[in-house]
C-alpha cells in the first residue's frame, strides 16, 4: 500500500515556480514535532546506509597517494 500523497495544487504551483526560477523564495512551513521526528528518523536511516557502505578501496589508495610526499603523480 502506497502511503505517499500527491502534492496539493498550491504546492504543485510553488514547485513549478521554483523549477522555472530557482531564486523564487518559498514561504516558510512550520512542522510539528511529530513530523520533524519522522524526517529526522528517515534521514538517519538513509545516511546511516551510506556510512555503512564504507570507502571503496580505490579511493583509499588515491588518498594514500595524495598524502605521500614522495608520490609524483605517475
């Protein structure tokens, strides 16, 4: 069951304005503590998965070479 709701016509209109002109200022939205907690939980889950992936070996090797003062970039 999909619990995501579609944006209201007003929100869609604001989104279209931003897409056309990124400098458009959106009105401030006040979120309740329950919504803030849910957003925080989702962000922690999402970024936790990224952190758990670790750093690929090739990036670790690149960083080692960059830190090596004797490396000449060959």
